[in-house]
C-alpha cells in the first residue's frame, strides 16, 4: 500500500515537470498524467515521480496535519515503533 503525502507545487518548467515540496523535501515530478491544469501553489498527490491527482488546499492541509500528529505521537512514544511500522509481508 502506498500513502501519498500532499505535495505543494512550487515551480513548473517548460517540459511539464513540477518541483514540489513534500513536508520540506523538494523533488521533481511530471505533470503529464493530470488532465486538469496545475498551477504553482496547487497540491498534488505523487507516486514514483508522477503527479497522479490534484487535490484541494483544504484536503492537503488536513492530511498534512494528520501526518504531523502521527509523527509527533510516535516521537513522544504514544505510538510504538511496532504499531507505527506495520509491514504487510
């Protein structure tokens, strides 16, 4: 299973590649699979270098807040490493 963290588009080049910021990590992704127009400031969900969906700012901010809450709970020991690292093998 893949969990996609919302990424904010911070730059778009002439080849339809976007630089996105994913919770402080910047990377380049292609926008070729998204039919609708994507602009700087929009949020996208990415998978293996491809932006797959554009999402609303509100949904992105809610998701990022949830990820931050989980990370903080793990840091504080409220969620054990085993509980927070379930691998399905």
